[in-house]
């Protein structure tokens, strides 16, 4: 990192984390005329940004915690291959997080959270478009909408509250029957009888490639990358003045913490405690799937995604709470294929690869997009859970507005770091 002097510290921003959120923050900060350094020990986009389902979903407004969740917690402890699993050894650590999740699951709180999610995400594609265009990455985006598929109407009715929330948030969707569903997706098993069609959803055919394209545009615009791990900070009277990394020490101007699942300890060092934990997600990539999908699909019955991508079909999803260090349970990725095979009987897994990534999750399903209440030079941009790709560009825009002292595009109160 080029050393900053007191005269240019105000125009230099260090973004800690080079996933899709950090890269979008860096690009929007550049667009506001600031010098930016990205700091990450891994290749940009190589974490959760690598293995997600690829959805950019402006209509996302349903929190993880919904009414009735408490009754489901025992099941989360029993089935290691279920859609949501908590490893027993991790239960004492995750218990405070779970209590916050339950507190966020009351009907009144769910309504508030849903409103905040829609407010944040509704401009997701609009805010991505200039970044994608300037990075010449349009070929990585498909505007095919998305299907949320159910075996029958009784299964669909279990998600009634979800679609009521979407309707109240003015999300464009429609319920379609068996004939239209199988016309849209001929390879789907005949016993699947209904779906919800969400036309405004788009997806990328290569999440890692998209992050890389945006990162290369950042570099071409004069951005600097430090491939180093953050060790800590030297604190001054008004905030951090030096960044300590595996490569040495670096003078700091402003700093944005966008390190995904690794943000909690950095935020704590900067004076803010956040109930951030790690939702471990899995995927299986099928390079020779044997079927063709016309649209990305979410399974409403089994809670995972099936996405057509440049390298085949990706099965992505599930939630596992086991912390940052526990080894992967790739049986969870195999279970995705078992469920997908029921939906698409001709599906094949020759040459399949499996992956596990760490999503940064906050119990109220809202990210932290905030200036530090203690230090004016410190900003936070993490905790997007399943919606990091959807929320990346709008988060970058909001952070750039804060750093540049511009009016915010939306009310930022729901995303404050000190809301807990």
C-alpha cells in the first residue's frame, strides 16, 4: 500500500476484503474520485463470491427468521444433511446468535425487516449495471427470470407468508400451473405441478468470473491490491492510523471493513461488536449434467438453487452452522444432487466437483452498512448472508456516499452497526 501523508489521507480508502461486496465498494469509491487499496490474502472473488448460486434478485425481501422458527430448531440439530443444520459442538457458541434470530422472527419484526430488505435490494440490478458495463462483463449476465418450483399446491401453501411479504413489497411475481411450468422447463419431472415465476430476477453464469472482471476494471482505473492478511490496527485518538498485515505496516486514511465472514474480529478491533456468524453453504458443479435448463430454479420443497452456468449446472444452497474452522461435510453437497435428481431424473454428475463456502450471517438478515459510531474514518460493509451478490453493488454505492459525505440513497438506520 502506498504510504499516505496527512494531506492525502482524506482521499485514500483501504477496503478490507476483495469479495464481490469489497470489489463493488472499491469501484464506487473510485467513481467518487477516491484512491482505493483492496486488501485480501486470497484471490479476489475466491471466497463465498466464488461458489454462490449466481442470483441478483431485487425482489429479495424474506428474512431467514420467520414466525414459527422456534418449532423447527430441534430438527436443525438432528439431520446433518437437512437444509439447515447446527453441529452439536457448535451449539454453545451459536446459542446467543440463535436467540437473536428467534427475536427477529416475530410477525412485527419480520415485517420491518422485509421492508428494509426490499429497500436495500430493489435497485440491485440498476446499481450493478454501470459497473458491469464498464468492466465489459455483460456476457456474464442473463436476464431469464427465475422459477421457484413446488411439487404441488400444498407445498406452495407452506410458503404463503413469503409470497405475502413479496406482494406487500410490490415484487413482480405470478403463480403458474403444471402446463406452463413444463413448457418453460421440459426436463422437469412430471409430478412437479406449480411454480412461482419472478421475471425481474437475473443471474450470472460465472460468479467468480464476474468478480474477477470487476476487479480487473478496478486495477485498470488505478486501484491497488495488497495480497496480505490483516493482523490489526494502530489506533490513534480519532481512529486507526496504521494497518498491520502479514506484509508490514501501512498508513491509513479511511477504512472499509468488507471481509465477509471474517469481519467480526476486525469490527471488534475497531470498537464495534456485531453478532456475525458463519452460515456454511455448499455447492456441486455438474459439468456434463445431461439436461438443459432454460431458467435458474429455486426448489421450494428442498430449499436450494439449480443454476445454468458457463461450466454446466450448479446446485447450491443449504445452511450449516459450524464456525470458520470446522472441516467441510461434503455429504451436504451430495445431498443436493439427490434432491435435484428427483426434480430432473435425467441429471448426471460425471466429473462433478464439490465446494464449501462461508457466508457472513447476521440474525436479523440485514447487513451492516454503516459508519462507525466511534470513528468517522471507519466504515462497515458486511453480513449479507445469502444475498451478497444481490446486495454488493448497492452496498458499494451507499458506502461511497457515506465516505464522500453525500446524501444517502436510502434510509440507513436499519443497517447501522450499533442497532444490536
